[in-house]
C-alpha cells in the first residue's frame, strides 16, 4: 500500500500505512504464514511436564547476554530454578567463551534450590 501512495505523491512510510490499514480493518491479499502449525505428517512429541511446574528442582533455565562496553563486551550468565525463581549460580566474563557457562552450570548442579525432606 505504501508504494501506490508514493506513486500518487503522498509522503507515507510503512508504519503509517500499516496503522491506517489496521484502523480501517483492511487486510492484504497474501496469505499469512502458518508458522505455528506443524507440517503435515510430522511427528509431534508431548511436553513432558504438561505445562505444570509444581516443585523445586523440576525445571532449570539459563540466560546469557552480550553487553557491549566501551572496550570489548561483558557476558553475564545466570542459572535459575524455575519453580522458586531462585538464582542458583552466575558468572561474568569479558570473552564469549563456553568455559564460564559450563562453570556456572556445574556450580548450579551442586546447589540444591530447596532441600527435600
């Protein structure tokens, strides 16, 4: 829609044309991508937890970031237990190498979020 409006001499960018089309409830003629639908014939596997996390030490997660600094970068990594949302281990490195991630994971593996009685 932006290109025909430009050809007519209107100064309209993509964001404005999308907003106006949304307000007028106009839809494009092309098909929307079916990204969330599996391909036909593809085998699907059930989620082992069934969407429920009910106790500590059931699901863990890790997060890593790359923070640009004035000279180089800073790479923090954190390992958490999902149920109590407790931070089990974290590390910071100035190089994006895997060794500090493995060290944080090993430390988290030795840490118990909540001791079971």
